[in-house]
C-alpha cells in the first residue's frame, strides 16, 4: 500500500470511528433513536402507540397498553381517576415520567395506602374532542372521577383529521435508522428553517384556534359524566400571555362560562397561583408547574374519591 493510500485509509477509519462514536453517544446519552411513536386513528385522529418504554434526554417515558402515559393497569387497581389533556398534561419527552402531575399525585396518595390510579390519557395538540373520542372508544375503565385539562385555545381547537402521523416530525410512525439522522432531520434542520422563515411556534403545535363552533368535546364529557354519574372536573391552565395580562382571553372566558352554565366544577390556573416560573415555554409546564397542579389535583381527588379509597 502506498503512502498516499495509507493516509486515506487512516482518514476514512478515523471518520468511521467518529461516526460510530457519535451514534453511540446520541443513543446512550440522549436517547435519540427511540422516539415516541404514533398511530393514525379513525376516531381520535392520532394516538401514541401502546407499550412504549424509553429514556430520552435523561427522562423516563412510559406508555401502557392503552396508550396512556402511565404504567400498566392491573386487575386489582381499585380507585381509578382518568386525566385527559394535551401536551401540557402529557409533559412530553422533556418531562420525566415521575415529574408529571398525574404520576406525582398517584405516588403521593399510594404512600398513604390509597389504592388509586391517576391515569394520563394525553397527546400533543389533543383537544377535548380528541379526548372525548378516546373515552367513547375505550370507555371509562370504571373511573370514579374524570379530569379534563385544557387551555383557552381548546375552545375552538377542533379535530380536522388532517394527515399528521409520519408527516409532522413531532408525530413519527417509525424510528430513524440512525440517531444521527434523527438529530439532523428532527432537530437541526427545523431550527434552521425557523431562523430563516421565522415561523410561528403554533405551526408546530398544530393548534387550531379557528375551528367552527365551540369544541364538541366539552358537551360530550358533560353528557357522559352526568349519564354515568362520574364526578367531573375541568382544569383551565393559563398560558404565559394570559398570566402577563392577569386574565384569560375570550376563549378561556367562554370555557369558564360553559362550565358555570352547566354546573361543572372548574379549577383555573389563576386560582392555584400559576406564574411565569412554572413554564418552560409560552404554554408548557416545567417541573415546578407540574408540582403546582399536582398539589391542587391531589386535594380535589382525595375529596372526590374518598368513598373508594
């Protein structure tokens, strides 16, 4: 082998070692290559694939056999509370399984020997109608209480059944063959495009604030819980713009009016003292915010479900 060929052999070898090392680092240290996958659904639009367990960005991510961000349901689980919502309740991959409000409440109450499960049924950009479709499809699991976690934009964030899974990078249907490809395609390239085109964040959140008519999911939950005599609680989470303004916007006020007119108990973010330190962006809660809601929910759940604890 000539001196020139040996040089190229060494360069190619070092390059391959660097690629393999980067791939191993991205998988083991960051959890890339193990995204939360989604399935299309004729009734719900889209839903997290069941039975997913991974660690991403140092955070545990668990989805059970019913696509809930919760551990598996056992036959002897006695007192079940269902929590419905979108990415705020879900927490996403930036929130560890043990740091989401539903897990915090469940663990705290089980420490006092309370036989309770607080199940997290949520996905990014789900509105009340997505949640209602899940409830209609899977049933209540003999729930003793139902909690619906919403924000003001949910008033008109109606299902469109626009193709999402496998198209929007936040809703993948299969893993990338390499973690390096995921890094480039899902994180580097979109951020470069945002800088170039200055797109609104809501484009990625798939929030539809201009749906036709008040979201029908609210009525479905009202009718379902009344018919089945299940206590129902709505939690209206404030966004940072509303906290700065000191009040909910017109859509938030419409949700509050709906609850008042229909005798539905509601807890608002202002009521529990949500502040700007509770957020990791303009809408999503950080661990501090999840703990704040866990404290408020724990009190309500204990008072509502004490007969079955």
